[in-house]
C-alpha cells in the first residue's frame, strides 16, 4: 500500500515532527509499504537524505508552518483562514499518490483543508492539543472540518496520545470517534539504578517555552552540587559557561535518543505550565519508556497522565530553586522512585511503541 505522511511542520531534523515522520516511515517501509513524506518547502538537504536512508521519499509541499501561525500571540481569523485555503490548494496541486493519508501532527488548518479536498481513500490523524489552545478561531475551523467530513462521508480516523485530550475533541463532534493511540516512542529500558542519582539530563528541542532561560543557571547549580549533566540541544540554543568535564552537550538529532536518556539517573523537563497544560511532552513520555525517573511541571498534561506510575516528581515553580527542590526530594527517595521507573518501563513496552502505533494506524477505520 502507498502511504502519504503529511506534516507541514516538518522542515528539519529537530523535534517530534521529524521523530514521528522518521519512525513511522522507517517501520512502514520495513513492513513492505511505499512511503512518501510531504513536508515544508523550507526543508534543508539533510531532511530528504535522512528519510531516504530508511526508504522514504521526501516531497516539499507546504509553504506555511501552522505551528508558527497558531502559536503566535494574536493570530487573526484571516491568517488562519488563508493558511487553510493555501494548504488545501497545495494538497490539490501536489501529485499525491492514492493510498492512506496520514497526518502524525494534525493541525486545525490541515484538518479543514483536508475536509475540503480529501479523496475517496482513508485519512488518519493524531491530534496533539485541543484545537482552541492558541486561537478561538482554530476551534471554529476544527468544528467546520468535522462538519465537512461528515457531510462528505470521508473515512477519517482520529487519535490522541493522552486520554484527557479525547474528551476535549469529543465536544466538537460526537460522530467522529476519538481513539487513544499508542505513543510512537521506543527505548531499551534502564535495568539498574544507583543508590543515589549521580547524572542528570535535559533533552529535546530547547526553546523558551521549554525553560531555556532556566537551563543554564540550573546546570551550573547541578555541576556545583557534584552531578554529571548532559544537555541535548538540537538547535544550538544552549550556551555553556566555561568548560567543565562533568558537562556534556549533545548537538543535533540523536538517532537513538532513548539509549542516551537511559544513561542518566534523572531526566529534567523544565517547561512552561501554560504551554503544556493541554499538550503532551515527548520527553516525559520517553523517560517512562527508558525507565528513568523524571522531574516534570505540576499540572501539565503528561505529568497528570503518568504521575500514577510513581516515577515522576513535580515542581510548581519554573525556576532554579523550585526545580532543585524537586531534584532533592527525588534524591532522598531515589531507590523507591527508580523501582517505580523500571515498572513504568514494563507498562510502556506492553502499551506503547512504534509498532503498536502502526498497528493502530493500519487498523480498521470506524464505520
């Protein structure tokens, strides 16, 4: 079968946009499918090369980045409408082979566009946040897309990665079933932990909403306290102050992120609560997958979802002192929390992972 993976936010090898497209594409090719990945026209040469290495063909299609538009301070109705119309025109103009159309990060602009131009085949989309998170108008166009899908009889399957998101999406249409999709993250899990934590890691696409301003002073405090620290910095945003043999800075895309994270005793995820209260965090999820205890922001969606496993300690203040206090609490009870992390990794392997996500993707559509 031919599978089209669409992601207008895919322009480089950073963040979950690339991780998801790469992981899904790689495993789908291994299962014998033909895969085309349709991303942004701003993509550099390294993106087609990386996808070609796992047998996928990259096509530059989209001219706008919905994440930039929808997360701006004051996106206007006209901006979002224009983006949806442009996306629809590009979907029409692209020489897209017939097959299964898959949006691993489905945005309101993309959903509305597809509801107008969708074809006789099937569409699957994973929704990462409530449509109205950044703009009331995004809620309206999501509702319009749901109505269009139903009126045109399009075969659409939607999924979310966090159960609480399903309730938000069901308020827009009770006729479009919302699945809880497996999280497409895999990792070998940590089997042994020290009596006290000695190494701490920060991972992912470092930027303002993910606590970039806090990381540098926090790293200095941790180094002064005797910890070994690893900072993964995909875009070169982290500036280390001087040389320290206990600080390791990891640049760019890590093909085996889980294995690197599993070398740490604690993962710290410093994020803005306001930006992640209704969005999942792939780093928090990966900490469960690789069996490493995690420091996460209280009240965020991922912390609420996975807190029950006992491997997460939360901070309430996105500042150096608040996060240091959370690390101290974890260190004082580390053997028990580490045991919970190992159990959480067993749960993850039984429930999530790329293969299980692909089983869901290729599984039956709702009638």
